[in-house]
C-alpha cells in the first residue's frame, strides 16, 4: 500500500501544471530548432539553384543577359 501511495504522489507531482508547462516549453523549443534548421536548408538549396541557373544563363550562347528580356531575368528571383 505504501508503494502505491508513493507512486501516486510521484505521478501527481509529475503531472502538475508547472512540470507540464516545462515539458511543453521543451517540446516547443525542440520544434522551433528543427523548423529553423529545415528553413535554413531550404534557403541554402534555393540559393545554390539560383546561382546554378544564373550561371547557365551567363555561359550560354550568346553570352550574358543581353539577349534576354528583363522579365525573363527577373523570373529567376
């Protein structure tokens, strides 16, 4: 019986509002870090793709953007 009371007290203390809010804050921090990392990866890949496409346009014949319209150039941004 004493063991059941001890387990019951431990369970009630771990499920109180303060510990629950600490748990939620830890989960929120973890999710924010994961989302920040994913967004950084997406931005990095987008930048690499932009540089690759612009490099192809600059090196294609006729060289440079002089043959393209301004709208075609700005589509890449």
